[in-house]
C-alpha cells in the first residue's frame, strides 16, 4: 500500500509519541481536522499489519502503535526512505501535491505542505505554479491568501471532474505504481466495488461500445458521484432539460439502479451529469458506434473531408479510401465534439510521447483541428489533438509504406498458448494490415525456437517476452490505434532491410509439406456435425461432444474436463455472434479434431449460459511435439469466424456438407500460405 505524505506524517507522529495521542492532538500537531485523522485510521491500521504492528485505539486515551521495536524501526526506515524518494522526484511530488489538494478541502499553510514533502516553502510555491495549468483545465483555481492558506476553489462539478481526471490519469501510471495503487484514497473503495457490480448488471448494449478506458472512467465518475451525493454534495441544478436527448434513457437506467443499490435519491442535475459523461466517452471502432450520440453522419464526414484536405493534400485521395481510418475517425470524432461542446476534459496519457516521437504529425493535426473550430466553433485541446494525431499518423504511415518498393516482412504473433488470443489478434492484424506485404504466424511463448527466430523479422506480443531476446512490439490484445501506429513503423523498418538468409533444405521442405497434407486431410475427413437437443445445458453439451470425439469413457471424461477448465479461464461462448467455440489441448486425443454441434432447425439453446447460441464449434488438439503446427492450422479456423461472415452463418445452419466445404476452402488457403512460406 502507498504511504501518502499525510499518512507518513501521522505514522511518524505516532511512532515518536511516548504515550497514546488523541485524534485531536494528532490533528492539531499536523494542522488538519480531527475528521481527517479519523478517516485515515483504518488505512493506517492496514499498513501497520504489513510490519506486524498494531494500531491500538482506546476511547478517552488515544491511539498508539504497538509491536516489536525492530518492526517499528523497519517501518520508520520505510517511511523516511519514501520521503527521500519524493523529495528527489519533482514530478512525483507534484502529482502527490495534486492528490493532497483534492483530498483536503480545508485551507492549509504553505509550511504544512513544505513539512509534508520535506522541501522548502519556495519549492512548494514553485510546485503550485507548475500544477496550476492542470487545475485550471479542470475549471478550478488555487486560492493562496495570507492568513487563509492554500486550497482549491470551484464548483462541485469541477471538483468531481478533477478527481475523476486524476484517477484515470494515474490508474495506468507506468512510472509510479505506488501512486497508482493509492488513487483510490480519493474515493470509497467499497462504493467503487458496489458501483462496478451495479454497472455490470445494467442491461444496456451501448455500454459495451465504450473503450476499456472510457468504461473505467464512467465507473470512477459514478463512484465519485454516489459518495458525494451521500455526503449531501450535489452538482448545482441546471435549467437544461435533457429528458428528450439521445442517451437519456441510458443515464436514467443507471441512476435508477444506483438509487436502488445505495438507497439514495439522484436528482435530474446528477442524471444530466451522467448523460454528459456517457455521450462524451470514447467508443470502440464498430459500425454500431457511429451515430450513437445523435450527430448526423454527413456532418461528421464534412468535417473529416475538410481536415484531410488541410492535413495532407498529396495523400487526400488515398486517405479517403482508407475505410478503417474513416470509420475509426468517425467513431472518435462524434463523442469528441460532444466533449468540446460541453467543456468536458479528457486525459490522453500518450500526449507527451506523441509530441516527442511524432512532432510533425502533431503539428499537422493542430492545423487540421482548426477545421473543427471553423465548422463548429469548438476548440480542441491538446489531448484531443493527440488522439487525432494517432488516427491520421497511422493512416498516413500505412499509405506511405504501400508506396515504397519493399520486401515481405515476416511477423510472429505471440500469446501464452499461441492458439486462442493469438488467433483473434491475427484476425485484427489481417484486417488492419490487409494491404501490407506481410506474413503473420501465431506462436505460444514456449515455441520461439532458434529456427522460428531465424525465419521471423519481429514479433507482436500481448505478454512480456523480454527473456526471449527478440525484437517485439508489446500490444493490447484488441490492437489499439496506438498499436497499429507502432507496428506500422516496425514493418516499414524491416521492409527496408535485406531479407534474412534461411536454410532452404529441399528434403526438409518435402517432409514439412507431407506432414501438412496429412494433418489437413485428417481434420477434414474426421469432421462431422452432431444434432443435439436445445435443452442441453453447457456441461451436458461438452460431455456429449467429448464422448463423440474420443474412443473410451475415460478419454471422454478427460477431454470434457479439459474443455471445461479452459472455459473457466475465459469463456468462449459468444452470444453476440451465436457461436460457442470450445477448444483445448488434451492428452485425451491423438490427432486434431474438429466437429460442430447444434439444435435442429435453427433453434437456440435454452441454458442461460448458452444464451442465443445456435451452434458450437469444438476443436481439440493433442499434447505432442507438433503444438505450433496444430495451433496454426486450427487457429485458422477460429480466425475465419471473425474474418468470414459467410463461414459464421454456415456454422449456425448445421449443414454438415456446407460446413465441410467451407473448411476445405479455409484449409486450402492455409496450405497455400504454408507452402509459399517454406
């Protein structure tokens, strides 16, 4: 747990006290309220447990730290070491100063913060000036008056905005994990957990369109709002009536659920605040997201067209034909305009990195952002311009790379198994880099041999693989726009290099070709479809499939257990596409197996865990030395579910002959790529 400056002060005071100290005595000594000391007591007690110490609180006598002297000395060393670290780290100190100002609404003297951080009053004064821009962006101000002290001033709404921004900015802090762990001291952790449960139970498809960061931002927003409402702190009533706005019903549904869970009353001004947050949230890049906030598509396209002309006239035509770029920018721009219209702040944790690594792109996007001002009267801030730079930069790199005469780049995609997540990543990569001259192959982290490295230019991984000693890009499994940009740069780099020299031993190639042929023939010949009752539950369906694939009851039990164990790690039931994808590696099978199963006549399963599922695709591969080859082959089938809508629809029909024909086409394409890659 984090030792914040204030908690360090309290611990140091109690460690130095020769007798129990009352909360009022501690508060007077530190220049804070008694309520502040009470609020920190439980947190301090949890910290002391890590040092085998106890915070003993006796009514009428006060608090005292009890325990072994060596443990007290160990705690004292940790407290002082952390203080020395903060004194020497300017950015960390200033971030913690923001935290303390947000947590403590009471005015404090300059000496209070000087003593807290172990620096001079002049240094704290400089720190306050340094964080002033951040505070003003949240529509707050730092009040500094002789005889009054230092405190933040502003509306309740602005104060909450600052809290939410601080939390979201520091949750993903790479440079200070301790600060990231402590951000929840701004909030009530129990409330945060309850709000998360409520939000997960709200049946609202629009919430599934939010990006991970936006969903977390909404969660923080609601947790802060609930706590402040319970304390009687409400946002000021506004005359604007949002009841007929697009999205109001979503905000109202969330508010009703929170009222029921926490036994509170949420006024219309708070519902409007929830609505503002939802409509200003960043969305995933899906067709369903476009137009979700009510802005007309032709208006968005008019702005995008004008930005393209301003940004790069030479590439304007190619940019307009980049469908993924246009769709992604539309999905981003819609909530961005809403944020600007309602003066909502947004954090861009990559802003400094974008400015430093891509200064020309950022400068171009500053000019493109002027189009938004001309057409709407809205002014994008630097964070918004940074997001535009990510979209335009990735698209421009993609186009320029296509124009250069370069060689094929061989890329390895790594995940823990090389089978599940890796194939979904590959499907997204194939879509994003459809026009690029690259070859993608999936691997498990334990399959990166010297031979694989000799045939691969660089790797893309969702997990850290520093120990392998290979060149790789660390990415989100969903492949974000930032990931696309860094992968584009890496492909361009290797495409300009000479091709690696490979050992093209003809005998080895013939052996590999023969192995691939036998593997593919076996899978296609063994494929069949099972018609089952729609009353089967999840476990019964898996056991039925396992019994069909295997030869003995013992093997069937092992296979069923392996599939269920894989399902518990991460469900492969996808109601949104109507398919369940059961797959695993198991000692129960000796060869790769693919079968499908489903109810008759297009029915769906009745088990809630198989909601909206019309068919199940089961793929099992043996535990043998051909793991990578098996995963590559079967992964092509799972990837086709994402890439080929016709294949997906055929699976749901249960037509065995049609499904087998589709499998043959997929395997034929896979075979051609493997042969060309030898």
